[in-house]
């Protein structure tokens, strides 16, 4: 419990605003939800790559600004994915294809999403992305260049690889 906060004293209308459907929510609120969700889920998976970069940096191959640029590039990719996810959710919700909780109301949409995600798990693209994601040292050795610009570019590439592993 937060110090001084009496959550039970909040009016019901406050809690109702937290539970708006995607069709009722502002596009900005939906985007912020997607961005927070992406950051919360994907930054922890980035830790092995960030540690590898930091080990190389500690060995004299870069500096702290490069690490910040690497993380920044990674977040740009996931920010873009958040824009696409929020936009798609908003469109589907405003077309009446989603419940207020976000579940599909269309058997065709549901089948298409499940089939697409399932087939993608066996694709060559997914396998290629996983091979880069699982070996960050190899990734950096193939692309290493000093400076914030190259670090940002590597962050973009790592973000794209991670997105390729996880989007479906």
C-alpha cells in the first residue's frame, strides 16, 4: 500500500476509467499501454546482450554512451512495434471485432491469428532471429564498431532480431 493512499476511498468512476475498451480509450492511452507493456516484457530479455556489450566496453572497446545508445536503438524498435500493436488493436476494437477485454469476437480473426502465429514459429525467419538472439557475443563480433552511432545501429538491429523472435 502506498503511504497515505486510501485506494478504497477512490470513486468507482476512477476505477472504471482504467478499464475502458480499446475502442473507448484514447489512441494515446492505448499507445502508452503498449509501450509500457513492451518495455516491461522486452527489456529483461535484452539484459544478456547489454551485459555482453558492457563486458566489451569494460575491456576498452567502447564507453557508457555507447551502452545508452544501444539500449536507445532497441527501445526505438519496440516503440515502433507498440505503435503498430496499438493501432491494430484500436482498429479491430472500433470495427467491433474485440470485446472490451480485448478478446476476439470473430472466429475468422481468431483462426487467422492463431494459424499465422503458429506457422511463424516454424519459419526460417524465426530461426534466423533466434540464432542471433541466443548468441549476443557473436552478434557483436560480426558488427562491432565504436561510437554512439554504431551502438545505436546495433541496438536497432538487436531490437529487430528480438521483434522477429517475439512478435507472434
